[in-house]
C-alpha cells in the first residue's frame, strides 16, 4: 500500500486518482501507523512552502525517519521542494533536509511562474524516469526551484533559460518538480516506476 | 524550452458544455467529463472549465464535476465561475483542480488574490479578466464583471499588473469584443497586457483559424491560447493546431 500524505493542501486527490488509474492500491492518510506500514510514501503538494511545512507539522519528523530507514519516498512539486534544507518562499523556512540544497526563486528575466510543459532530459541512471526515452515534456507550475549541492543526488534537468533541476533521486528518496499526475501518459509511467520500486523494496525488506 | 499551451475551454451550464457567441446564444456541445477526457487524449495541454451559471445550486454541481474530471483526466485543469472565497478555492483544489480562476470576486475583494496565493502558492491562482474596448478612451480596455454584464471603470492593463502584484500566478484574458466572433484574438489587448506583466497570459476570445492562434502568440505575446468553438465543433483537432505551430517554429508539446 502506497500512502499519500494528507496534510490539508491542494491536489492530493489528483495524485491518488493517478495511482488508482494505474492499478495501485493507495491510501490518503496522515495517520502515523499508515506512514509506518506503507510500502512507499508520496508527499504531494500544491501550496506555498511555509504553509505546507506548518501543515505537515509533526508528521515531518516521522516521514524523515522512515525515509532514512530506506522506505521509498516520492515528493511532488512543493512536496519535492520540502525534501531540501530550506526555502525562501514568503519568508525563510526549513524543509526536511533529506537532500542538501535550498529552494530559491527562479531568476528574473523570464515569465514566472514557470507554467506549462517543458522538456526534461532523462538520464539513463535515474530509475524513476526509466522507460520513457531520453527526453519528454512534463507539466510544471512553480515560481521557486531547488538548487542542490548534494553530490549523492542524481539530477534531471529542464531548460528555462538556465539548467533547472526537474527531478532528483538520492538512494530511496525521489522527487519531481513537475507534476507526474498531471503529465499525461509519461507522468503515469513515472508513478508506475515508483510503484514498481515500492513493490520491489517491500519484497527485499 | 517551455512550450506554448493549447487550451480548450469548456463553458459549463447545467452540467453541459455550451458555447455562446459574444457570451449569448448558447449552443450545446456535450458532456463536460467526456469532452475533457477526449481533449486530453487528443493532446490538449490543459483544460479550462467555466461554470457560466455560477449559482449556489450550480456550485455543488461544479465540485462534483471537478471530482469526475480529476478521476478521468491526467492533465492540468482550471476551474472558474462565481468563486468568491478562499474556502471555495480550497474545496476545488482538493477536489482535483490544478488551478482556480477568479474574476468578479477579485475585483470586489482584491485580498482574495493575496490570501489565496499565500496559502496555495500563486501558481494555483488565475485572475480571469473580461476586457471590453473602451468607447470613451480609445486604445484602452475596461474590466467587466458578473460574466461580462457589468462594465467597471477599472483599466484592464492596470488591473492585470495589480493582480500580479497581489499574487495572481496567471491571467486568463478574454476579449469580449472578439469572443465567439472567430475573427481573431484582440492582439493589441494581448500585447498591452503581456508587456505589462511578468506572469503567463492566456489569450482568449476570437479564435477562428490556425493563423489566429499563431498571431496571438507572436503578435500578442501570449504564453497560451484558449479556444472553444474551433475545436468543439470539429473544425480543427489539437494535433492540427500543434503541427501548424511547430512548422512555424513555435515550441509545442507534440
């Protein structure tokens, strides 16, 4: 069972709908037992960073703890941004600190938010992005992006006048700045990949 | 490179998609969920659902519609029409909408934009503006509210800039003069607004041919183009549109 964290922000339902569409058992929950027993955790997010972090509250520590123990974790959009150390959206906020880096504004001089379908180069060694080809369009909607300095993280980039991280992977921790649940067939394939990773990990644990 | 978005708009009345000419003379175009799913399969980048009745009774219907669309459509969609409070926005986002557009309520209460942006992030907040060419002030447009029925003294370009400052993440700009005419977008309007703001602008109203879409992007500076009649009634497919634009060197998701 994959658990999508329900923490009173938008878009949680879309993530569940997309997992159900690919035939994955998914539960929307904020219960500590559900997080503990899940084969994988999805941290979705349509919200401002500060609001999302405070809405997550005490669950943050638990999510961090199970992720460090090896449970697959997928962060999406603001949920992805929360994997990093800090963000400067509407004030300074701390994230989960699972991946070294900070969430900063997209540099001026272009249309912001970065909204729409942009081409992501898909590195061969990123399991989450496997089976889709070498590049594909995904749907983005954000004004901040994560700059990572983590040398243990693999990064896929998109071009928005500069090389902008679009997806990261560090061991069992995965994240996408774009919305796989809103990116048509290619997005559903990413969720399928995460589902497959969770099934595999559940067998080996 | 970020692609230009092709966005079919579904005006919904009593759970049916309708499309009027100059906001009047409604004509039936089908079931909203079915039509939305069909557009998604055809390669639309995004969808907009506008509840054009926007009564208390229709509000419940639109939440149910959003839920059904979200179960069947895996591309982003915006919902709008009669939305007045942060709580209503929250309900629609939680039901599966990616973005919510506000129009009349934002004019009456501009804090709606800032409060929503701080809570949900500005990428969820679409400021819809119905613009009409001013008879008194040539080269200016006035903001109209209440589904276009009530003109105000507010200047469209100033309101767009103010909306951005307050926290709108996108502007859905409809030319009431061009809407439903199929005679082309009002690209003077589009250009005036895209020059004044830094957030994406969706051009709406007047699409009749493929050239019109190209012109809205190149002359109007639009980040996305909205259309209804030309795709609802089968004149063009989404693929036709994207192939045409790609041939003319516009980046599209195809």
